[in-house]
């Protein structure tokens, strides 16, 4: 789990619904890619940025088509007290 959080800005992240975000592609030390669902949320409280992982589990296969969210956008918006990115329905 520490590796996931440390490398979060480099990972593919997407909307998980209900103000949550997910990260799902992890490259192991031997180069093997594993699809892993890490559901987290981020918020600002008492002038501090908070990050909470709610669940984490391996996926049997690659997830379907999802809209990517840049972690830096989430963090930038938190820092500036702006709304967090939400999925856009087409």
C-alpha cells in the first residue's frame, strides 16, 4: 500500500462515484502489471489536506472504459478550495 500512495501521481486514476476516486494499474518489481482497485477520497479539513483509502483489492481483469482524473488536479483544487473534479455524463 505505501508504494501505491507514493506513486499515485504516476498511476492511472479515475472517478469511483460518490466523491471517490480509484487507481487501478500497478507495476510490480518484475515488470508485471496488476490491475488493483484502490478506492480513496481526498478532502481539506482544518487547513490540512486529507487522504483516506477506503478499500483496496485486486481486479480479475482490466476495468472497462473509464474517464481519467489527474491526481494533480484533485490536489490543486483542494489546495485552492475549489470543487473537485466530477465525472461528466456524455
